[in-house]
DNA sequence: GTATGGATCATCT
DNA sequence: GATGATCCATACG
């Protein structure tokens, strides 16, 4: 049987976005549904810094119905639909600072049978090694938009301390000028579930 | 292993 | 009507 976890306090998210992106590595992302609980350790993230970041949806303080939640205080979820997939971000920064951290990959931990069922025909390694994949494995949808990460059904709990953290350019933002070169992607060295 | 193109839809112009 | 913070199948080496 699965055991519930203790969510990290709201204060955890109260730090600079780049720092938060690194702090999230090794933490446990948990989603509870009627089918049961599924969770995975965060092994890859990307920071998006709002106004001055051409790759961010909130570049130039762009404020629309979709990005509205990024102007909220840190610790809430920003889900976004990309083609046929849903992506999940953790909102960072103070209120009116539209920054966020994209969760790119997880290492499956609990609810493995559920993930297998949600990712039929895929190898275990392909269950959560990409932003669009992990949301499917954990059943994260647009219904989670705006949720606070400190209570079920969707929350982040303490995981383990990563050994080595590496950083590099972000992925999939080739048309964003200089912003594509910023080393704002972070991952745990040697982890098999990191994308690419 | 790398490279390429199509799927498919919410959101924005 | 155009645009993706992607994924997958296919082709090729």
C-alpha cells in the first residue's frame, strides 16, 4: 500500500527561480487520483524568468488568460497545453513576477502499475523522461491549473539529495534569440530518466 | 545511434 | 489563420 507524504511548506518556493529550479531536483512530485497514488523524483528542470526571457510565455510582462497564474505568488501550478500534451510548471517569484520552473523529467517511484497502464506499449524508461510524458504518467491535466502544491491531490514532498547537478541550454526554444543560450536547464548527473 | 516530418488543439493575433 | 517550453513513427547508417 502507498503511504501519503508530507508536502513541502510554501516557504520552500520562496527563493530565486534559478535556485528553486536546482532545489527541486531530487524532490518527489506526487499526484493522487481515484485510481491511486503515483509519484516520481524530479530529475530535470528548466527555469523561465519572465520579462527579460524571450523564451518565456511571460516575456515582456505579457499577461493573458493563460499566463495569468504566473503572476501569482510562488508555489502554484501552471499547466500548459502543447500540441497533444500537457506540460507542468511550478510558479516562482513574488506576486507580479511572472517566473516559473518547468518540470522536464521524473524518475518513477510509486504507482508503477498505474504509470504502465497510462503509458501502454512504452518501455519503463519512456514513461516519464519528457515533460509531456510525465504528465500523462501522473495524470496531470489542465484541471490542475492554478492548484497549490502544498496539499493533495497534487503536491511536492521531500525526496533525496542529488549527488551532482549539471546545467546547460534549454531545449525546444530555438526561435528565441539569445535566450536559447542561457544555461537554465538543470538535471541530476547520470540519471537515466533525464530527457535526450 | 541520428534525422526528419506529421499529429493535433488550446491559445493568441 | 498561425503558432508552438512535444512526442512518436519511420527512414537511414
